[in-house]
DNA sequence: ATGGGGCTTCCAGTAGCTGGAGGGTCAAGG
DNA sequence: CCTTGACCCTCCAGCTACTGGAAGCCCCAT
C-alpha cells in the first residue's frame, strides 16, 4: 500500500505520515522503487496516532502509548498515568481559557463598538493604576493556543 | 531605564522584550553604550502587550490593538471586532478541549490502572471497527495546545 | 511519446518565544 | 589599578507538530 492509500485509510495527511516516519513513530517498508510500503499494521498504528493526537496527547505521549499498546505485558496503570497527566493539562488549559473568555466577554459587552473612540477594552489593557493582569494562573503553563 | 528595570516593571522577561523590539512592537531608544533605554511610554506599551497576550490575543492582534490604542481618532468598533474574533477562537478552543476532557475522563475512569494489561484506553485508541475519531470539530482549527 | 498524477527528498517557514555562547560594560571592593 | 560579578549586547539554535513548495523520479493510460 502506498502513502496515498495509507493516508486515506488512516485519515492523516501524507505529509504528517512522512513526518511520523521521520521521528520514528512508524517504520514502513520500502518497495524497490523507493516508495513507502505500508502494511495493515502500519495503518493501524497511524489510526491509533490520529486518535491519540485528537485527544490531546503529545507526540512523546503517543510514543509511550504506542509502546505500551504493543507490549502485551504492560500494566494498565502506566497508560492511565499518562492519560491522567494529559487530563490535568487539558483541565488547566480549559480554566485558563475560561478565565480569558470571562474577561473578554465582559469587555466586549462593555464596549459600544461604534464610531466613537471611547473603548473600555483599550482602557483595560492600558490602565496604569490597578493590577489588571489576567494571567495569574497562566504563569508557567503555556496557555492553550 | 535599562531592560532589567523595564522587565521588572512590565512583568515581561528581557528575552521577550528584545523579541518584541525585534518584531517592531516597541522601539526603545539606545544609550551611547548600546544599552536599550526604555521610556515610561515603552514600559506602558509592554504592560499593555502583556495583558493583551494574557487575554489570548495574537501578536498581530496586539500590533493592531496597539495602533488603535495610540490612535485617538479610532472607532471603538474596530477594537471590538478584534476582541470578538478572539473570543470566538477562544470559545472554539474551549469546546474542543471540553470534548477531549469528556472522552479522556471517561476512559481514565474505566481503566483499572493496576498491574494487569487490560486497558480500555488503549482499546479505544486502537479499535479497528468503529469510527472513534474524536477530532470531528477540530478539523481546521488548531486544537488548543 | 506524452501527459498527469503520485511518489521521493530536502529546505524553509509557521507562533512566540527561550536557551546558550561569546563578549562588552559598569560599579563596588581591595 | 585590578578584579569580580551583575548587568547588557548580538547572533544562532531549538522548541511543537506539522505544512508548503521546489526539483525530480516513477508509473500508467492514451
């Protein structure tokens, strides 16, 4: 199976598949003409990767999950730990984003949005006195986006 | 004022400040020794930028907002439009992340997390039959993170 | 033989910084 | 006057997870 078919079946773009080979997440065979030759097991892995990525797992998480997936002796606790860590990260991003949404939606509502220059949004961003810093919880964490 | 003080006052790391100068968000003066010389207005802009970034605005948004902030003839509608677009993006990210959290938390709960290899998480990721793709809504949008 | 699509590699760029090397500057202390 | 240490400078590289594009080979149908 060539990369085009593997792409269709796994739902991942060819570019992404080549990238995954590059970083050694998959190791497809090669035909004599140099074309990648995907086995069903490769496609299966790609599908796995697509789903894991869609659930927010990083590439390195995926590498670990894939190894655990292939290890029939694995302990489910290992998998669960990775998933829980990811869940924590996702929850952190959600609360950061919700805080942003709160602030931003209040500001948007407060802004007349007409031809006049008066704008609570800019006032808030430029205010000198108060500490209007909105990023308290976003200290170390990379805020989603 | 040197970059260290500007950093302390604005809350942004020196590296970030240099980067902002690099991409021309700010244009501090220079002392004869080559050190950047920050005016109060520069620090004020940096603070503005820090707050805008904390609210999820992109660098290019920030550039526009800064221009509007300086333009005393601006229409508040222009500011509001940028803020609303950002709000939409944030809301999209939130719903993607909430979908991920849903799926992931169910899976984590379903997983025994012990020494045994049975694991619903891996089963779900590797399943062959059903379309368990979780990323329907995340098509084009870059899912937060 | 020619055309078109698919495949290959490699290079560069995206966003928004961050880390580090290698070196200049400045004020205080000995 | 010299050293020490905290600053500051520039430039290059790297992070995540791809994506776009150029240049060129391969294969099949007409």
